[in-house]
């Protein structure tokens, strides 16, 4: 189970790191241009930016515990250029918690099925 947790955490961190740096590099103009094609309006982007600016790394941590949002929080964090060290730490801890809970639930489910 430890291997599953470590692999899931590392994979989540690598993907989140890519999302952060891509958003930081490409920036807001690219998100504004392509966002409407994936359901991301200007209003939603502004709301995400305001939320990220207010809660910073604590917001990143708690976002890692929410389905769907956990995959998107890197966009406003990168655009706002949140300190990557704190972003990476919050992402790592949040992903570790998320993956641990999922692995534990899967193990519990597998035991009850046998």
C-alpha cells in the first residue's frame, strides 16, 4: 500500500507542477483565449484568481482534497505566480493525504469483497 500511496502522490505532484509552470509561462491571455472552449469563462477565472490570492498555499492544500478542483488549482496559482515552494509543499501534502485516503478506502473495500 505504501508504494501505491507514494506513486499516487508523486504522480499528482508532477502533474500539478506541470500545470503550475504551464500556467505561469503561458499566463492569463492563453487561458482567456482557450478557456471558453472548456467552460472557463472570464468570470470563473476572476473568481478563481481572487480565491487563490486570498488563501494562497492553504487554499492549494484544501483544493487538493476536492474532486475536479484539485486538478485545476494550478492554473490560478501559476497565473498569480504564487511562491512555487509553498505551492509545491501544499500540493505534496494535500496529494499525500488524498492518495492515502483513497488507498485506505480501496483496501477496506477489497477486504470486504473477499
